[in-house]
């Protein structure tokens, strides 16, 4: 109607004006303008008269949780388990409406659309099991990992002193709110249900309730070693993300979406082994050659270019682009994780100390000697064999050619120069320290052991200090090198390094060397000379060293198939028997007898450990820790005992087992020092193992050893 009226009015006005524009009369122009305005007015009128369209989302018929279970059994948990639960308290669902309006088309035309969305929130408590538990790990909702970011929740251990939940108390009143003592439970506040179809999801929980009895591994473990020693951001307590094609990918959020791997690892450690008091933090650099005179020890990375936020990788002032690049396998994957970034190491130390844990710092060398290498093998006559063993143990680093092979430089000045080359020339003053950052200020290209160890001494000090620090670990191939008949240059080099580390860390830190179990007690070269030297005694007796460190992987069994082998014939019932394993801690192989050859081992031809007229068989018993510790030590050059003892004073330093363990593999106690790693030349299964996984033997080993000592 407005279109007709205003169109006619416009024509009349135009006609009264008269004239024409480009041959079009004023009346026609006026009518067009009036009709256009009228069309807009008509649209407004029609829009105002049109009813509003209303759209409502799904709405629940009831806001009550209608299902309940009475008389349900409360589970009793041992160890770690994924389990469901029973709802023991809940409020009605809280309904929240959210209305949005979209109205009018272009120019105001069209009807309005009002959309009402119903949102629901639930507050409830879920009983899990009998208390006391020590932690909750992952949570699953409808079978999928639950994103707990933004979710308000908490758990109660189920002990006999827990108090009522404050949220439930606020809803129910203090007089009506039980504390559910003896029952572990979880409380959720205002959980948004839209993700789960406006219903309570099916929840399951990873629950920890360790065996804390005084004769169990969980109740006895006081210290653990934190590995893998590698992983560029593994030890960081803040989330690190990699920028990848515009997207960000978390580097250290693999266990939970809202907690870093380091934090989660410590949470689970303390949940499963609540008696733990100390952690050894292992951090690796990479060696690239078994020849001491040629080996460089450097921090490494997995890739040379990677953008990360909020922090970038850096170790000793070396950036990612300038770092050693670890080898890659045939599928182009790095064979090792990179060296943990310095900031991550600092964060790890501070996190552990904040939890009340003692920290031992453990510098470590991983050998990156890949397949197909063309390096001369020091363990060959005149070192003429090309190709060193792949990814070997650091304990194989030695002089070249090695002792026992034609052309060896052992017992010569050349051996001393090779040792000196490995250690390098770094001093405490070769570093620049700024806050929690330590960078290299020494001679470029010096990649010796001293640089690595002194760097971490400075970094530990910058982090606020550590309780203990190791200057080296498991280097028998190095410490047994001689530059003369009875001179061990690496031992003196470690003493010099010890003094420098002490000058950095001070008297408040315990400092030691972690010897291999085959290394700590002496050097008996087996070359027919009859030599017996307590070669590490100058180090053990040094006033700056606080303890004798031993990585203890001594065998505790000699078990075979069937029941006719010697140990079964003696009446021992099984390899898991605690009394049997303990009988071999200060007995059995390495104490009473040894196998002179592989053939003797197969046939169980045991040779007694004796010492003839000297009557000191403990000199040759690597298991006889008490006798070694309690007696003066006399070297025997050429097999003849010296008239004066070494510098070792009996019982002067405590013995620390800096590592202790057994692989979780069948008959692991037969040979605890080996491990299965297909990429490495050191990959072995224990003697007479059938190769399958066996968690029980690992537990039996730990419990037998802990209770013995």
C-alpha cells in the first residue's frame, strides 16, 4: 500500500515541477522515487507484523539423577588400576538458558529468529575404593581421555582423618555431610555436560594404592634414578610447544593434556613409591668414539631446526643450529632424544627440591657410534680393524690400541696423552654464569669430559644447589688405563676434576664417583702378570670425595631349565625365593666361585675363589663389600703384596649404591647388568633367559636386596 500511495504522490509532485531529464519526465522520476521509498516502508510494516520464529534446543525432562546403587561392594585395590566408581552424592542438574536473537533481513526485512539453548551442569561425588590411595592419574569419560582443563575437581585419599568436602558441606550443611572416611572418592563441581550429550558420562579413573608394607618394593624404595637422560624438553616443568606449519604441537605433554611429563612422572613416583626420599637426575651428552684420544663429548639435538615456545633449546650456550646432531635410524628417526635443555634441567632440580626430595646430579655419556662407521676399533691388534661396535657402553672408552691387543699404548706416555685429550682443559673459570644460565667462555672446540662436568656443576649451583653430585659414572675402560706399571692417569684426572667441582659446589654437596660393580674394587688385568692394584683407592681416599659410589648390578642367581641344575639340586625351590636370592648377595658367583669360561658356565663347572697363602680371598670377590670396606688394601705388583697399604683408610667413607636394579625379564637376576636394545652392540638377554617379560623377578630382586642391606 505504501508503495502505491507514495508512488502516486511522487508523480504528482514531479508533474507540478514539470520538465524532463534526459528525456524522462519529472512526473515519472518522482513516481519512481516515491515507489522506492514506499517499498521500504512496506517491508518495515510486514516485518513488524510477522511472528518471531523461535528455536529451542534439547531440554531434559528431569533435572534429577535417577539411578543409584545400594549395597555395592567397595573394591580394595593393590598397586595401580583403571577402575570405575559409584556416585555417592549429587545435586540436581543446574539448568542454564542461553538465548540469542537474529532478526530482519537486509534493510530490516524478514522475521526474527530467537534461539534458546539449554546448558546443564552437574556436581557429584564418585566413590572409588577402600583407602588410603596415594593418587589419581588419568581420567576417562565415555572411554576417552578426559580434558581436565577448566574442570574443578579434587580427590580424597580415603584415610581415617579426612574431613568433609567444603562444596558438599556448603550444599548440605555441616551436620548432614559425611567425610566418607575410609573411602577414596572424587568430587566434581559444576561439570559442563554439553560435551557428553547433557548427561553424566561414564567415568573411569587411574588409581594408585601402593603396597606400602615394610617388606615390599614400594615400601622399601628410598631412592630412584630418573631417566631416560635424553629428550630436549623431557625434564621441563613448563609446557613447551613446537610450531609446525602454523599449528602448535606439545613437546612434553604426552601423559596428560594439562600436566607436563616431568610433573606427572614425579606425581606418579610419589604416588606409587611414597617412601622415596631421593632422586638421581641423569643428563646425557654424546660421545662419538671409543678411542679416548679422539672422543668428543658434546650436547646433542634431534633436529637442527625447530621453533619452540615459550623457550628454545640451549645447552652450555650452544644453540640448536650449532649443536651435535644425533644419528638417525633407517626410518629417519633420531636414535636418541637430544640433551635436555639447560632451563629444563634447572626446572627439574627446583621441582624436586620443592617436593622435599633430595637431588643427586648424574652426568651421563651416551655413545653415538652409528652402524657403518669407519672408525678404527681400539679393541683390535694395532687398532687396524675398521668399524667400532655400534652404540656401545661408555665403559668401553679406552686407549688405542687397547690393553691386551698388539701395539697397545697401555703403560706408555701415549696412554696418558690420550686420557688428557679426553678430559680436555676446561677450568671453573671457563664458564660464564648469568642467573640460571651457564655458557662456555673457554677455548672453542674443547669438547672434553671436564667441560661437561664443570658445566653441570655451575648449572646445579645456579639452580640453587643439589644434595649430591657425581663427577663420573661407569668408566672402567678409562680408569684402568696405565701410563706406567702402576700409574693410572684417569684416576688422577678425576681427582683434579673433583677438586674443581668442590670449588664450585662447596661443602654442602656430597661429591662422588659412581664406579661400575666390576670396577670399584680393583684392577686385575688377567694378562698373566699377576698384578692386583686397588687402582681407584687414590680417588676413594681423596679428602674431597664423600662416598664410594657403586652401580650395583651383581648376579643373584644361576638358574636354569628343569630341576637338575646345581641350585635346584641344593634344594632351592624357585628363582623368586627370597632366601635363595639373599644367599647370593654375599655368596655364590663373585663371592664363593666364578666361571672361568663360557663353556664352564654352560656345564656349571665352578671354580672356587681362593687366595693361597695370603688368605685374603676378598681381594678377588667383587661381592665381598664388607671385607673390602673394612680392611686396608695392599697392591700386588707382579702378584707380590706390597709392604705398605694404599691410601684407603678402612671404613672411612660410606658406600652408596648409586644404581641398583634388575631388568624385568625372565631370569633377570642371573645377569642384572645386561639389557635388550636391538640397535646396540651391548644388547643381550641374561644368561639362560627365555626372553619374556617378568615383573615378578624384578620385584623379588629389589625386595631381597633392600631387606638384606
